[in-house]
C-alpha cells in the first residue's frame, strides 16, 4: 500500500458529507473549500498539487500543480493530518445536492477517470492528474472540455455527483449513450467517444444538445441526474430580469439587486 489507509462514513441522503477517521499521522487531501468540520489535533496545510510527489522537489511539485490548472482547478489543495495520539475525524461536504461516491482505487485497477469538478477528497498518496482524450472530436464537442481528471493509486478517493447517482456495469462491447454533463466517472478500460445526434430537428429543437458521450465497455460508468451546469442554467433562467413587474420572483430579484449593490 502506497496510500494512507483511512476509514470513513457517509452521512445524509441528498445533501451528503463524508466523515473520515484518521489514525495518528494519517493524512487526507481535499479540494480547497470542501471542509465541513474537524476535531482538535488535526493540522491543516496548504500544498501544491495533490502532495503525492512530496519528495520530488520544487519542480515536481510545480508540475503537479500545473496539471491541476489545466483541469480548471486551483493550484493548491489542503491536507488534514492527525497530529494527536488517538483517532480523530474530519468531515467534507458536497458542494450541491447529490451523492458522494467512495471509490477504492485498488478495486478498479488503480485508476478512475472523472469529470474535472467531481473530485472531493482522497487519502494521501492518491495522484490527481490529467487525462487527455485521444479523439480530437471529444475535445471540441464534449461539452465538458478536452481534459478530464484521473485519480491513480491504491487508496480511497471520494467523488461527488449531482442529483441521483446511477452505476452502470458495461460488458465487453456494450454501449451506453450519455449526456456529456451527466457523466461523472468511469474505469480506465471504458472507451469514450462523442456521437453526433442524427436528425436536424433533434439537434436544433431537441433541447439535449448536439452530441452525446458514447461509452463502450468493458468497465463501469457512474452517471448523475443533475449536473451542476444544468442546475445553474435553470436557476439563472428563472430569475426575473430588471425592469419587469413584481411577481413571485420578487424575493430572488431583491437578493440579486442586493448582491449587485442596487
């Protein structure tokens, strides 16, 4: 085992958080801003990248952090280390309604590919890197960008999905078509491509976009029912515009005006 072995418990239903139990000197790495609460004697530290190459010198750390910039994430992550003499607990919350997926990477050949904003936390030693898609069409038409994240190691990692989570195990040659935003994660053997939606009417008026992610087995795929981009789009479209009449959206309008200094 190269990763720290951590115990955990997931609390809640639709607004979940994960409670990680750390033995003395054990460490968990998390995205900045995901902390919910922690017990005493847990030391926080801001680091470059994921901390998996701490012995690689400044250049190695800089390279690790640079890979995170390519995925749109921050240069820095936060480590939480138990400096006490008995077990301590630290909890991390999901950023919006959905489910937290615990992934034991040792059960998935040491690698999981996920959307760039899905990673929540992991045991120290798990590498958070960049997964480049082979096909150029994926980059231009995938909806979620050319670059995805890859989680590598033999420890626990926690990934967040929006809405309801569905796990689909694909047999060899079995194909699943998914809205690009609904794809959360997949195992490394799944073949990922983009398929154009046939039929002009479907493409222009179907409301589901021009392209689907085509996933071909063997492997496992995790799909979410509520991507954050879809949630945000509905919220902003429902907000009343300036100068309109006072209606049931007046409270939302007041909050919007307050935030904008009006």
